């Protein structure tokens, strides 16, 4: 049975969502992306003709396009892509026209590319061939298409206060804004409603969800920081590719792709739900504080921006960034095992996270770009560690504390600020990225680093906090400088990272890698989950 496979891909999502420094606009843009990739295609397919979608999470596989039961059906939606089948090219083109008009009307500024590919569903492996061809075509289209240029204004025009483009209306605060920005603001309330189900434990306690960066609160006399966290699954593309590579029967492949897509989305949502529950373990309602550190008004200092599938971005109080990122990665792994189909070759699903901790009013687009770069850095670490061995993928995280300005990408920042030189030796001050879990004798892991942070915050070390903070400069100067510093102030050997690394506790260094700079730098930016009062 001949049909048309249509693949839709939204592009420039990061710039569209995170190009503004106003949280409400980021929230609305994220909601519009979800509408454009998940909701509008379903609604348009319904309008074109019958299809087999029961609801947002289930499919009626008893009705199939190859059996003549349907005019159109959605294969799956995820990762910014929507894959559909149409009975003929006229219906596929009708979808393209309706979708384009809705995108221009309701989400101006968001771009998408689309391609149609003929397919014979009665031929084994034809879905694999059609999908591979379609994605190659999309890649070429994205690289060669002519981009439309916005009209920069005719006559006398006011500039949009968010984008600098011509404004044509005023928002609720009286700011001159462009139509794309106004659409994002209008959709922000819809995003809030969709989010309520994910963070229900928080809203059930009477706390609200932040709509602006100022809602995260400030502590008098202290600098206010937020953490921008970007997490992404490892090798998810390979998992989808494995489905079509291993399944010659097209209908079985469609069902497997749907099951995987739904499982990935469910795993991400469950993980975010568990993050909200973790926050409540730190909540002290009588004192209106989190972990005895963070004062709370009416808003919980946590706000997911992108939540759907394995690609997640959220913002929280800077002191919660590491805690909630580790929680999310752990919970994503557990949820993925429960929700996603097993793959014996690829092993359990894992993810990486990048955490950028910046001052509250730091340009948000740059903070997100840093978090995304840190996530890529963690992913590259995973690839490097697994490339030449039989070891499977693992979860990892990387972070940066931007207490000042940012100049360059994370590689340039580390080369400029986190390299120590002494005598004829050059060493790296950071041990990050780190693995999420302990692994044999590997010492660059989060549990080992967390134990060092905890020990520096307790007992005798807590009484010597200034001396611990002061260790950063000797660490920059090398092993001999650390020995002299410890002797001068009578400091005991540093907390144990690994019994297999001689000299690490005495000098702070193993080879050309420092083991303690990360922990000292994180002392003011890590809160261990603790049970709050009733």
C-alpha cells in the first residue's frame, strides 16, 4: 500500500525559547514549541481525516492506514520531530499548508522544515529507508534554505523592549513589544497550567510557581544567584534508530517507535515530579525555609522551562542547582528503566546535565548557552570514556559558577581560569565533568566529591572554613604550596577521595589533576536534601 511519510522538524528552538531575558517570555516560548511539535500536528491531522490517536498518550493500533481505515496517522512525536503518514500526497500537502499558516499566526518567529517521502508499507524495511531519506533531506534543507528576513521597520517605529525588532503593541506592563513576544506572553499562562501536574506536590502545599526571575527572591546583604540546568538523554537518537534498524515489519516498527517515544516522555516527566518531591523533603513550612538556608515567600524557587521527553531545562535558586540536577539524573535513570523498552545492546538509558550558576539578572540567553555547553562537555566526557572500551554509557554532570562575567565558551573559560602552573608542570584545577555514580576505582565521581563537600562542611573542617576557602590559592600554585599551607596552619590531611591515589590527601593533586578545587568552590552552592519540619 503506497502512502506518504511526512517528517516535520522545528529548528532554532534554543534561540526562540531562550533569546529573551524575561522568564515569562521564555515560558511562553517553550509552551509554543510544545504546541508546534505535539498539539497542533495532532489537531490538524484530526481535521484532515480520521486517524488512530486516542489521546495524547495512547494509540488505537487496531486502525491502520495500510488497511484503508485511516486517511492519516501520527507515527510518533519527540525530540522536536513529528513523523506522520498520509494516504496520499494531497492530504500531506494540505497538512503542510494548514500547519504553516498556524505557525505564522500563533508562533511567529518559530521556524520549521518539512519533507514528504513516498513509502510502500507492504515492503519490509521501507519505513527504515523512508525515514533515513527524509532526515537526510531535512538536514540538507536546514543547511541550504533561504531564511526570511524580518522587516526592520518602516517610517517611525518603536523598538521591542525584548528583541529590538519593531514593536506593534504594548504588553500588560506597558512595554512596547513585537508580535512574536506578545504571543509568547499570551501562552505563558497555558504553560503554567500544563506544569501544575508535574509539580503537584509543590502546588498542593500552597506554594506558587515563579513567573519572573524576581520571584526567586533575594536575601538582604547576599548576592542572589540562580542555576540554569540543561539535561539531555545520552544516545536517544541511537535508540530510535535501533528500532527501525532491527524491525523489518513496518507496523511493528511504528508501534515500537510510539512505545519508545511515550516512554522517553514519561521518564522525563516522572523525573521532574520527583525533583518537586525532593524539594518538599527540604521544606520547613513553619519557618518558611528550605534546608534552613533559603527563605521562601509565596514561590518555590524552582521552575521547569522545557519539559517533554529527555530534553529538560529548569531554573532554580543557585544553591539548589547541583542538588536538583543530581536528583533529576538519578530519577531519570530509574524512570527510564520502568517506562522505556529495554535495549540489550545500548543498556539502560542515561543522561547528562550542565549547570550554569549565575547572578539573577545575568543575561539569560548567555546563561542558557553556558548550561548547554556544559551539558555537551559532559556528553563528550561520556563518549571519550566509552569509545575505546566495552563500557556502556553513563550519566554525568558538569557545572560552572559564574560569580563574575563570562568571556568565551566553557573551554576558553577553563583554559583561562582553571589551569595551574608550577615549575615545569601544568595541571587542571577541576575534576569535572564527573560521573553520576561511583565506578570501580574511578575518583572523578559525584558521590566521592559530595563526601568531600560534606566533610568540609562538618566537624573540625567547619571550624576552619576560612582556611579551607584559603586553600584555593595554594592549589593554584601546586603540590609544594599545598604542603606548606597545611604545615603553616596545622591542617590535617584533606578528606579522602580515593585510597588508590597516593599523595592526593597531602598535596591535593594526583598527577596533573586537582581533586579538591571543585569541592571548595561548591561549598556555598550545595545543599544536601534534608527532612524539614512538619
